[in-house]
C-alpha cells in the first residue's frame, strides 16, 4: 500500500527533521511525500541552512561585520580548529563581527535602544504588557472602526516598501473569498537591519496583539509567523507570548496560529517569495498581479505585514490614528532606525519619521572617526555622502535623493573605508542571494561583482558598462533585489568618482 501523498508544504518540514540535505535525504523525503525527488533536492539546495547543514559556525560577511574585521574572526576560529564558513548578514549588525553557532546557541545580546518617551509608538525599553486593550477595543468597536483608525494614522509598511497599510487591509475585506490568512514577515535579512529581532525579543505581546487584531478585522482563520531561521530562539519569544496571552484569556481559539522557521534565504523577505517558502517551494518571487491580497497563500487573500508594522497597531488603536500621524515630523508615525558600522553605540533608535541622519548619529553617540558615507536603508539603498547628513530619513525624501529608506538599516562609514571595496562587499551579497529566477538579476549581479574585482585588479575600463547593466537590472528584474542590487555601486561611483577613476564631482565632502 502506497503512502498517502503529503502536502507540498510538508517538504521543508521533513527536510528540517532529516537534518538538511545529506546523502539519501531527498530519496527518503520523496518516499514520505511522493513529491518528485528532483523537486525535493531543488528545495533543499535553495536554502543555505538546509543545503549546508554541517557548515559549523557561520561568520557574517555583511558590510558592517566586514568593517568589524570578520575576516580576522573566521581565521581565528579556523586556527582554533573550529569549522567555520562565511555567511550572508546574520541580523546581528550591532554585534559586529557577528557569528552564529547553531550547535551552541546562546541568547542574543540586546542592542542599545531609545529611552522611554511618551512620543514613542513601540518603545522597546518599556515593559511588555498582557493587557491587550487595543484588541478588546477592536472587538467592541468593529472592523470599520479599525480600518478608519488605520487610514487616519497613515501607517505605511515598515519593512521597506512604504505602502499604505489600510489599502492592503481594505482590499482583503473586499474579497469575496472568505478563506483568508494573516502572515507575519519576520524574515529580516537586509544587511544593516536588526530592529524586528529586537521588537520580538522585547515586546512580543505587541506583535501577538497586532496579529490578533489583523486576524479579527479581516476575519482570517489562520495566522502564520515566518521567523528568520538564523534568529534561533527569537521564534520562541513569540510562542511564549501567545501561550501567556491564551492563559490570561486574551486570545481565543477561533484562530489557528502557526510558527515557521525560515531556512536561510534573503529573498524570502520579498512577500511572494515568502509565500512560496510557506508552500514548501523554492523561495522565488511571483509575478504580480495578482497581488497577495487577492491570491496569496494557497491562492487565498493574504495580508503580509512586517514585524514593525504589526507592532504599531496596538498603539494606533489605543491612542488614535490622528495621534500616530502627528508624531511624525515629515511623514506619519515613528520609525525604528538601526545604526551600525562606525558609530559609537550601535543599536535600534525609535524616532519621529523624518529625523535626520545628524540627529540619529547624536542619539547613537556620534561617529567613530570622520563621517564619509552612510547607507540609509540597508544594502539595497546604496550609499549617500556625508553632505547628505541633514536629509530627513523618510520614504519620500530619500526617494527624491535617489536612495530609499527601506528597512532603515543605517550603516555608517568613516573616512578609512575604501568605497570600491565597500561596493564589492555589497555586490558579493546580492550575487549570492539572488534566487536566479530572472536573467537580469542572475547575470547582472555576477557582472557587477566581476567588474569590481577586475577594476580592483588594475583594469581601468572594467566599470565602463556598469550603467547599462544597472539600467537593465532595474527595468527587467522581477523583484526588488534585482532592481536595487546595482545601487551600492552606482551611488558610490556618483558620490566618490575619484575612487573609481572617474572625474571628480561635488557631493562627498563632510559637512561642518
């Protein structure tokens, strides 16, 4: 008698149970699920934590950790006889150079954060609460009230896209299909970003309450929390908070909750790639439309929100949408800004949206050395020169400056940094993390990395075609990875031309 064919969604779970891609594992999982062995092998080799289950200690090679001498750290570990490999950003930029040992995992050290203030929305230093006042108000006053407050607040997605949250919610409410899902995107992989990790560790009840409000308002039957695999015990903080809320009678059993580990793929931070992963497939972004609000997880209407966005909801409903809108300087609300690199106190600083880089640096104790450049929103945002220090750190202002706020993963570079090498570090990251689905990204990221290496080896003409490649990637790539992957290089060439053998331009000077 043949085994019953398992759901495709079980493939990743069974690969995880088997300890990752080892000899014979794909065959074993095929017998358990009847999913073609080639598909299982393709899934297993796509995710780094499954493809290299015995890699040992993973040492971050993101830009912040590179500045923090990660190369020296991995050499030290190997000299000591330990198995260690370089990995993409581990989401521990405040602890550079960061490493993660899956076999000997201790607690993640907390990063410095903003002091408590009445104007903070999430307030990472405040005590977490089991009151769930906002959820009770949402149940009493109904979905229309929730949507009205959400619209009044002007909340936009804090994961990077900056899309108005209320439009997503209203679109799902309007769907005829009643089988709906709420998905928490906690797969925080953008280099320079570690805010969601801190939110979950410090204020997990805000996240659980926000998800419960979303499920109640949208009449969703299932909540999925997709948590970055490299975060390890962070997922347990959410599970513990849910159990405490249930024990206190704050959460009922009408909604089914699911907690899922990511398996090591930066691309799964893209919402449709995340859905593919939840469905047990390779995390490759989907073509849009249709959008997830229409056909998302399992082809049903799905709300996908970032951790910070969800954590804003209780405060918005407790204090009002107008209050939230008024807290911001240039755009609604506050923002969690992550500062790392050449800064005295790396950490997560909550400040009104539109706070300048100069003000953020003051909050973090200032620059270590003389400011040369910074990435305002993670690797995808490219570089801005020190002369941009007074640009408001919001979505619109940075877009106008040719950059982006993204996830607000701010990496600070002092004047000891070689911008060619900094751009190469980012290019290596994007090439390694490209899912390979579309040729503009798959080939373009490789070309950019090779061009930088050739230029560094003495070829003065190696960068002559960079602008053409960047244009093609931006216009034809399926998702944001390919569309933004050239920005670190093109921005560095724009603001620091002499380091790339180009004619000098203004823009890189240090402000007074």
